C-alpha cells in the first residue's frame, strides 16, 4: 500500500485523495460552484484565493494584550511601544467557555487604530471552545476588520484535547472567512507538543504561522528547550514559527537565559503579556534589549 506523510498523520493515498475531494467540494459549495470535485478554472481560482500567502505577517517584536485597560491611555501605550521597540500588539477579541456566555472585548479599536497610525501593526486573538465555531469566527474576523488588523491569532489549547474532531471544523470556518477579509491567521499553543500527542496539531497546519508558548513555567526544560520546541513545530508542518516568550514566572536571570537560548528563526517574536509586564516592570527592559534578526 502506498503511504504518504500528511503533516503528523500517516494516510494511504486513497485516504489523501478522499480528503482532497472533500476539500474541493467544500470550496465549491462555499463559492456557489458546481459541486463535482473537479478542479476547473473557477474552482482553481477559488482555491488560489483561499491558499494565497497573505500580506502583513508579523515582523519584529510583538505582545499579547488581554484587556485595553492594562495598556492605559493611547499616549501611554504608544510611549511604551516606543520604549520597548514593539512593532505589533495582539488584542483579545473573544474568550469562549463550555457552558457560559463568551467574554468579548470591543474597547480596543481606538488603541488599535492609533497603533496603526503610528506605523505599527495590530492583531486580534481569541480562545475558542469546541462546538462554538460560528460565534468565534464571526467575532474574531469582525473585530479584526473593524480595527484594520493584519490578522487573527487562535489560542487553541486544552478544550481540543478532548474534542479533536472540532479542530477541523474550526479551521474550515476560520480560514476562508479570514482569507476573504484579507487577514492572516496564526496559532498559539503548547510549547512542548511532544507532551500533547492527543492535540489535533494537523488540523491547524493551514495557518500562516505558529507561536509556540515556550514559557517553561517550571523552569525545568533545559537550555535546549526553545530549539526543541521550534524543531517540533517544524516537524508537525508549521513552516513559519514565532516563539512566544513569557513576562511572568521568571527572575531577571531566567528571562535573560531564555532570551539568549535562541534567536527567532522567522523574523518575529511575541511575549505573553502586557499585564504581566506591568506586574513585573523589570521585564520591559528585557523586551527592549531583545534583538530580532
């Protein structure tokens, strides 16, 4: 039997062709084309538009923002961005739960537009819950387009360990919606994927970049941990990897060591997060002194 490597899954050629046929038919249905699985000129154009590489991928240093109240006034935000050399911020748009109403954030639009006016980029991120894909996509994409964001970030973690079948549904809804709006799409998740074999990594490899959370919360992964994390993400099929560093749980010496362990391989890095930096002010200077090649 012929077997091909499809991300982290071993699939027979028959299975790969079946999935390709299903994918083509889904694209045809979304675009009102004849649903026959045949890739004619119009279907090819739809596929090219869906898979085209977006502009505006993250460059330089970025930081996650959980709430705009943490950054203060627009003037204070811009001053801190200038002081640290940050080039982009990712504002939280939605956090979903299993059994209660989602939390939504809408007050960052003015800050995001001011950030862009100052020559920087903004992103919108969200935490999805299986089974609530429609709301997640609607809120995330609408929030991003309303503030002129470059793209969206999906913080997919524990909920998908027990519902791996929901990950393809999420991405099947998000990727076309984001592409149609001219938005790039990123994933941020566990920094040590070898510890999470049940996580549906393959379902997310259609994103434009991944940001592994190399926080090393217990400070016990060793100096080679960042390299292992990035290599593992590459092996899973993520071609562009942006390490996500912490601004919590570290002494100055530990943060220095983590920053020195590896240079970002794809021209960008991001930190979690603004609030934690306000709680540990020494981290601001560490972010300032970090160089992205």
